[in-house]
């Protein structure tokens, strides 16, 4: 199972089990430890994942953080865990204090559902107030999985992560700002656009009017983008479907071109039709030729196969289908031998149509 599937599996596990998890310790065991294992760390190796890591904070001695992941004998990620139902925002100060006195480059605050990764991108050796990576594991997106994958033991490179974390942090903050402005445009945001389209001074009344117009315009623009994306996706799907149909049609033509109905097959069909006309109208008896055999059908229905004729090989056969639709082949020396199977063919026709008299 690849990394993406492992993380998705943990997300599904969280949704199924969370209501049964009543303590912080249970949250660690059920959600957080499997998460660390998915990142490639041996949670049972105290040299790699140290539980209850002691971190002295000022005058406070013996303060413990839930886990510390070690690399080359030094802590590199500090992990503070909470019960899954707790709000993480009231606990980030605790991790900040641990981070400040540690040599670790990353801090992780999690309740087993929400994961927040911190570093010291703003001030060296001081944990940032805002995480550079945050996700809900039950709703994690593919791009977030790619960022998370950088923390996997096999490819972990602190310097490389830090180099991209700053960009990731600002992108996330800008996205949140955009979302906020879309939902509730600020006066500065509205004025920026109003001044470019309104020919006079932007008064308080004009600002109020443009606040509504700006919000509506942004929402309509987003709606148009989504509609355009859907149209593009549907067009591509349509083209793919048509291409597939064209390929299948071409394959059918090729197969049909290989089928040649012989005089023997037509004569065999006439013999079978002569036999069946004792019970059926000849208009109901038809044939379909295939590459390997010549089928004789009732009502032009594949599910009502009377028999199949194999006449183009070194030996000739008349084949009927049993109750499991498996062929039973009977060798015939000449076409006239088909008459020897008249009773069998009539019984098959009757079993399909339940006729005792000629229609």
C-alpha cells in the first residue's frame, strides 16, 4: 500500500472510531501512533520515537512532551497530543514553550484529526504562531499529502522542508485571507476595486453599495470558473467516449470482415429450417455467422440458440447448448446427417417457445 492510501486509511479509521475514543491516551494509541508509523517511524523504538520526552522549561524541571522523534541522536520533531474532541487553539502555547528550549526544528500539535506543523520561520529558535502546514486527516487533500510525505523517515530532510515551508505558510495564509474577503469583503478590499470602476469619490454610501456588488461579482466569477472547468471536463470525457466508440466500431468492422458465410452453412440453415417448420413459422428462424461457427436462432435472439454448425474445419459438427449453456458437439459426416438430429432440434425449439403445434 502506498503512502497516500495509508493516510487515507487512517482518515477513514478516525471517522469510524472517534466516538469510541474517550481519553487522550486512547487517542494516541488509536490515531496518532498509526499516523507516525505511516510516516515510517518505529513507535516501539525508544531511540527513534521517545514517549514522554523530558523538556526542562525555565525553573520547571521534568516537563514532558508526548513524543519526540529523534534523528542522529537529537530531537527533530516535538509532538504534543490532545484528545480528538479538544480545540487545539487553546494548547499551542504549551508546544511553543517546549519548542523554545529544544533543538527540534519542527513542532506538531495534534488531536489525531487535525494536524498542525510549526517551525521557526519568522524568528530563529522561536516557534511561529501559525503553522505552515495544517490539515484534517479525514478530509486531507492530495497536495497536503505531498507536503506531509516530506516528513517520511526515508526522505526526511529538515533543511529542504524549511526552505519550502515559508512559501507554503504564506500561501496558506493568503488562501485564508482570500476566503475571508470573499465571504466578508473588507473596506480596503472593496475600495481597491471600486476606485477603478466608479468615476467619482467613494463615499460611505457608495462603499456600502460596492461591498454588496464586490461580493456578488467575486462569487459569480468563481461560479463561472467552476462552470468552465466542468464544461472542459465534460468535453474531454465526451471526446474520450467518442474515441472509444470509434475504436470499438472499427474493431467490430474488422471482425465482421473476417466472417464469410459459405454455401455449406446456408444449406445447413435450410435443412434446420425444414426440420423446424413442423412446429414453427419459418419467418421466426434466423441465423448469425461468426468466425468460428454458424448459429441458428429462434426470433433472432442469442438466448434462443437452436444449434451451431461447425462446417469449415477438417471435421464437421452440429452443436447444441445444455442447461448451463455449454456446447455439446456431435460430429456429422455430411449435411444430410443433420436430419438425424431432428427430434433434438424440435425439442430445443419447443423448450424455448412451448409450442406443440405449428404457428
